[in-house]
């Protein structure tokens, strides 16, 4: 009986962890997607949502994010339609 108590406690804890769900939905922040127009210049094109593994693009051009508003567009962005 003493050997079964830790096993039962583990099983109950595991079942509780699996059945717990986060009922709140995450709001996904959209990120500005920029197209590189020259080695030091970027042009805003559209918003990207950074969901999935598909690169964010527009018209065949890959879009990038800016780490800060004054920086060059270097962050790789993804997008799920």
C-alpha cells in the first residue's frame, strides 16, 4: 500500500495538469513589416503577425521588422493568414 501512494499521487497530479487549460485567449500583436529598398533604407508594406514558420512577404519580397523605430529592418518576420 505504501508503494502505491506515490504512484497514485503522481497519477492524480499528472491528470490535473493535463486537464487544466488556459481559458483566456492570447491577443496576437501585429508587427510592422518592412521591405528593404536599399542597403540602408526600408519601406513599410504591411502588418505581419509572427505566427507559423512561413516568412512574411509581399509581392515575392521578404518583409522584416525593425528592432527600434530608428534602426534598419533586420528582424525576420513570419505570417499566418
